[in-house]
């Protein structure tokens, strides 16, 4: 009888241990689902090829897209692309509706507004194009001219400071994307357009626009995150960039 009573508690404990194991496995499954869900990264896309944009079939493509795809593959992230204009992307980033915006120059105003990683993706500068036949060879030739510019871009801010320093009377006409900005020059609505060197080399080679040889404001480009965004995300980008460049 003593042996029976001693073994009885052990038999009664088995369902408890099985229940504990089941609960542990359930908790691990829930954690795994949550962990996977946290790896989704929302990335803004606007039209500025070859740095970032869409293919003819509507797929995101470009230097920044190739890079974030490679990092996502190494880090186990799932990328969700959110298309829009450049101003729309900045607004979404500020509201936390996307996690990353590509092709962002590091300036004091941007550092105050967003969080950026440390290792640059690309170096860039700005160039001015005009219609063939317009004699624009220096900044002084832009006096009295209307200049197309990407709305809320760094070149808009930088060029405004430059013409103010030279006391030039130019009018900047903002557009939501480079395509519309360039079309305005072709149609005669404006006299010249400011673009980055990558865009000009890709899109203006066989068009009515020509390089004026006016370049300014060398910049370095990054991914930007919301100011209170995921710092681990930016740290991973830095780590991968340094590894890719090594």
C-alpha cells in the first residue's frame, strides 16, 4: 500500500508536465509569429532612376532598391514598398507611415527631422540643364530665369542660398517629380531644371535638354527613418554597407 501511495502522485503529475510543455510550445509559436511580423520594413519609392524608381512593369528598381533588397535578404527582413512622390514620401516618413525613405541627403535640417545611418550609400551633386540654344554657361546667365526644381529637395534649398549670395533674381518653380520639372523646360514654361547627376546622365542624353556645365553642392546620400524610428534598423544598414564596401 505504501508503494501505491508513493507512485500515485507521480502518475497524477504527468498531465501537468504535458500541459506545461504544450503551453511552452504555444508561447514559442506566438513569439515566432510576432518576431517575423516585426521584420516587415516599409520603404518609400519615388521616381528618380537610376537611384530609385519603377520599371516599365511597375516593379521597384534602382541602386537603393538593389541595396535594401540585399540587406533584407541578409537580415531576414520582408520589404513592403510604398510608392508616391518625393514630398509624399517625406510626409509619410515624418508620420511614421513608412520605416525608410531612400536617397536622403544629410543636412542639419534633415538630421533634426529624421534619423539617418552613418555610412553613406552614394555621393552625388546637382547639375543644371536647359533647352538647346539657350546660352546658359554660368550662374550669372540664370539671372531673371525661371528654374524647375524638385519640391522640398536639398537642391531647392541649396540653390536658393547660392542665388541669394550672388544677388540673382531667379524664380524657382517646384514640381513633385523630376519628369514634370524637365517637361516644363521642354515646353518653355521654365528656362532650366536642376537635377542630380545620376538623373541627368540617365534621362537627358537624347532629349531637347543640354548640360549647362553648372554643378554645385556635393552631397552624400542615405536611407532616412522617422526621428523616433528603429535604431536597430539603421545600425543593420550601416553594418551591411561597411561589409559590402570592404
